[in-house]
């Protein structure tokens, strides 16, 4: 069998000095959007309530061990991973409405599907971060989205 790859994708938070790994606890339902930058060969993942995007840099090729010894260069095709990302994010975001509040702040209310299939509602930015005037409009938007998919509207 082949050996381990000689290069691994670099995962780094935008603006961070040190690479970090996807924690494995962040489900697709936490991703608000993802984007591929072909020039930089980098996926950026925007996660709920995080200020910076998570970046996944993908090398153009990896060195892979040959069964008889030595190394060979194997091109990395990011398109299959890109399709999976798109499918998983689309599966997780069931319904959403984005709206500008009277003061101009844009909020998004969405219904998301966890990995176990259960649905929940989320507001971005978080309700707790809004002032009193913004909260009323944001709560109305959240009720509208919950009602749109048949979830209870408190």
C-alpha cells in the first residue's frame, strides 16, 4: 500500500498566526457559507457567530509513496470536496430570510438541520448582541421563519 502524503492541507483562521484543525464538533449546520478561491486554492468557511472565516488551503499536488518504494506526485482535485461542501450546507440550511432592520443592520433568521435530523432556529447576529429596538424586529423575523416551516413560535 502507499505511504502517507508528504504534504497536508493547511488549515488556518483568517488573520491567525498559527494553523488550527477543524474541531470535528462543528457540524455543517453551523456553516453559514463556504467559498472556493481557485487562485489561492483555499476554501473559506463562515461559521455562525465567528468573526473570522476558517480557511482550508489545498495543495495542488501531494507526494504519495509508491508500493515498490519512492514517491510520486498526485494532483489534488478539490471539486469533489467542493460538491460535498455545497450539498451538506444546502442540506443543513432548510429555510432562511435575511432582512435589514430599521437602523440598517442586516439580520438573518434561519431554520437549520442538525446531523441527527432535528430542526432548530437561529438568528445571526445573535439576539443577545442586539439592542432593545433591534431585538423586537429580529424576534418578529425569527417567528416568521419558524412559522414558515411549522416550528412552534413562542
